[in-house]
């Protein structure tokens, strides 16, 4: 497997980048992998890096994106934070990865049985974790179909909140980064939300979040995030994700 160079990166389109990830995940779930010389890749990327994707995922120990998508050193920018939420620093990192370093697609990757999602469903409060979970709770309130047992003991509820959280994060990236929004609008990069099943290893991509070319982008983005609010058990608190 060749180490990515600037020339190879430039030849990759957003559609090709998505296909590379899908093909890598197929290898992963079939317990296959491309033969790589990681020490050689480390040496060849020592003077520069040219990844083709930026992947925002959870810190969960079972969701390493390099393994899940069968990628090597220098292939992807991996951003990890509990609950795959965004903040100013993560948006800045994405802008660096795409605008400066040349990545061709952004993937927001959630996963099944996510502890951060469960904590948000249970309104967990603990130190600095409280503020992080508050950023996920808008997805909890947005889930309206489950009427009983709206907590972490209900697997159906947790997975529905997980999907909403992924899609809201995709929307929020569009809403909060004019740089990335413009790159997506012009077709320079793509964006998509996805969910990793930690039992099977399979990554499912959400087609309704997928934007790959300017033709799929309306003149004005028509799916902005809902008004983001986090509400504790006692009183509402306005909060940007």
C-alpha cells in the first residue's frame, strides 16, 4: 500500500475518499487488511502528511478509525472526543485538515452502545463531564418516538439518540464553519455521518447526511441544526453545541 503523497491526495475526489473508507471497512469486517510497512510509512511521512479524510469519532477504545477503516499512517486525520461532539477547537482542527492539509471528506462517526450517549440519556452529572454531556442532550430531547423508559436501560432509545446526535453534529459543522461549508458547497470536500456497530464492526453511512458535490448542495443549506438547548433536571439552559 503506497504512502499518500501530495500528488496522490490531489487525485482523490470526495467520492473516491468515501469509497476508500467503505472498502477499508469491508476488509475490517472480513478480518482482512492491506499489507503495509508501517515503519516505512512513518519514515515517508516524516517530512509531510497528506491524509484524504478527517474523521470525528468517539474516544471509545473499540472505535479506532485506523482499524475500522483499515488505514495506515498518514492516511486520515483522527479527531476523538466522547460522544463525537464538536466545539471550536474541533472545528478549527477540521478546517486545518481540509483547507490547509487537503483532506477530501469529513466523516462524523458515532457508534452503538456509546457510554457518552447513555450518560446524556441519564442526565449524568460529574465534574467536567457534565458540560460535555450537556452538548449531547439536545439529541435526547429531539428523540420523540420513545415515550417510556427514556434512559440508558432502553437500548432502542439509546441508539435512536445516537443517530440523532450524529446527524446534528453534521448539521452543526455546516452551521458553525463558513470555511467548511463553502468547501462542501463547491465540491472541494464531502461530508457524511456514519455509525459503527461495535459488535459486527460494520459502519453504516447515513445517506441523508451525505453531501459530495455542489449539485447536491442547495443555494442555501436547508437543514440547519435545531435550536440547541440543554436542559438540566430543574431549569432550561441555552447552550451552543
